[in-house]
């Protein structure tokens, strides 16, 4: 089973849901996550962040992983999800309670899907 090089990708969240990864899961692959983390980049207040995965096989239904989680001032909220695997076409999106106050980072790798 071929496994790709791990990738780390991150963005500052806005109040509108936006893609976190650089692309959806490619055809014939399974994407496995080793880290999802939200960090506060606001020097004045706590904020809230949400991360959802979109299920391509179910009309891109949004499924919550972290929902309105408090991200404390000058801190981070790790969500190690080593058992999370997304299938071809699935995506990961996030949003925050305020623009540019929460940064989300994911680390993942793709491997060949077993049929």
C-alpha cells in the first residue's frame, strides 16, 4: 500500500466556512489525519472554532469534529484524530467566531484505498 509524504497545512479561519486542506481527497485514496489543532491568534480575547468534514458520498453533508470549541487566549486546542480517515472527494472545512482570530493546522497523509 503506497503512502504519501505527510503534509501539514493551515489557515486563519473566518466567520464563513472555508476549506482547510489544499484539496479534497483524491480518487483511489484514503486521507488519514494525525493532528487537527486550533490556536488563538487574538491577543485580547478567547474565540470559538468549528471544524467539520464533508462527506462526498452523502451530498457533502457536514459532520462536526469540533463544534464551537473555546480557543483560549494565547493557547491552542489540539484534537489528535489518528483514527479519522476521509474517503475520495471528502473535504475538511472550518470557521471561527471572528475573522482572523483562530488558526487551524492539520497534518495528514494519503494512502491507497483498499477495495
